C-alpha cells in the first residue's frame, strides 16, 4: 500500500515518479524540500511533515502527463485530488507562491476559488522555501529570486505580470517565515 501523500515519504515517492525527467525542475524541487526542512521551526510542530510533503509536491503540475490547463499549480492540485490527497495538502499546492495572481492572469480565478487559500505559517513557509530557491536548486535571497523570474519570463507574459503583482504578498510571507524561524 502506498504511503499517504501528506507524509514526506509518500510525497517524495510521487514527486520522484514525475519530476526527474524535468531536469532543473527536479533539482529545484529537491532544494525546496531542503529549504522547507530548514523552515520547520516556523510552523506548528504537528504541521512539519505537511510542510515537507507540500514542498515535494508543489511543482508536480509541471509534469507533462498532468498538464490539463497549462497552469502547473492547478494541474498539480487536480492530480492530487484525483489520488485522494488530503484537502489541506491540495490547497497548499494550488496556492503556493501566490498562484491567485497568476490564475487571474490566465482567467482561472473562478476555478481557483474552489480551493480556499489559508493564511497560515505553513503556507508562508512553503512560499519561503520556493521563493528563496532558484530553478537549479541554489539558495537565493528573495529579491534575487523574483528578479530571476522576471528575467526568465517575457514582460507582458502571464507569469511576469503575476509575479510583479504578487511580489509584496510573497515578500511578506518570506519575512514572516524568517521572523518565525528567528523566534
């Protein structure tokens, strides 16, 4: 019987079944997991495994076989739902790194609204882990990571516009996580 997807091992197994062929996306995912493990001090003790599981799964929607809408957070969340993943894990994956801003750009706001976004230390820590890790897995500071995304995606593109709008929201989540880790 497969392990539960909201456990680090169960999530790692699923991610490893989908992401290694994607090269840097797999390296990024592994580094986001390492960063999430560094950030467990920022979340309630009973949510540490959930944070690490969400880190493993945050980018599974990039796997070509899961592509339905072309919006990776949404495609990943829909796949997790189809596997019976816990609702909270699905919502963390779909809302990682300010997905609401990109959903707006893509005309998917109504679809995303079906997944309630939480304001929590766990979502903040997932954003922190993702937004301080560059595409090939190196640690970046937040501003450098955002700048890297803005260079990688053409001005006027959905991702460029979304990240530009999301920057204050994402930066605040990163800062809250840093404060929680320091405390």
